[in-house]
């Protein structure tokens, strides 16, 4: 892209060949991501406002995910081998979520986060209270 854009409305697919493909995002993007094959070989770069706790868990079986908290404060809840742990994040901090680990966010202070996510195979499941 040769002009500025908003990363919360246009995601980027970082391709293995070094190219970058912009992806316009609509309201059904996340609901249909498991059916997309055009993202399988790359890394998806997104940004979103974190204003409320995630209503779902997610995991990425194709690789690690990088979380970069630009503003706000939250806890990332990680679930592995039937155990959970919470990792506090503040503005300016980053976290690597290991491949295949279920995770979700609990928002302490509204902010923005950048995600660098493997494109293939993202899975979701609801949070049970």
C-alpha cells in the first residue's frame, strides 16, 4: 500500500516470500477465519481495541503469536496441560504466546493491542464461567 491506513480496519498478511498483502476487514472476518486458506503461509498482523474481556479462548496450532500492548492494561490467561496462569501486561510490553496454547484476555484498562499471528488454523472456543 502506498498510502497510510488503519491497522484495525485493514489487516496485513506477511508472506514467506517477503511480500505484504493488505486484507480489508469486515464484520464477519473472525467468524469465518477458520475457512480461509489464503492466510495459511503467512503471519497476520492486526490491531484492535481491548475494551472488554474476551468471550472466547483462542489458540494457534501453526506457530507462536506475538502480542504487543500499545496502551491500556490487561491480563493474558494461558491454559496449558489443564492448568491456567495469568500474565499481567502494561502499555509498551510484549508477550509471546507459545504455539498451541489456549489464551484469552481480561481487560483491566482499555487500550490497543497489535497481534502478529500465524495465519493457519486459528481455533476458538467459548469461555465457560
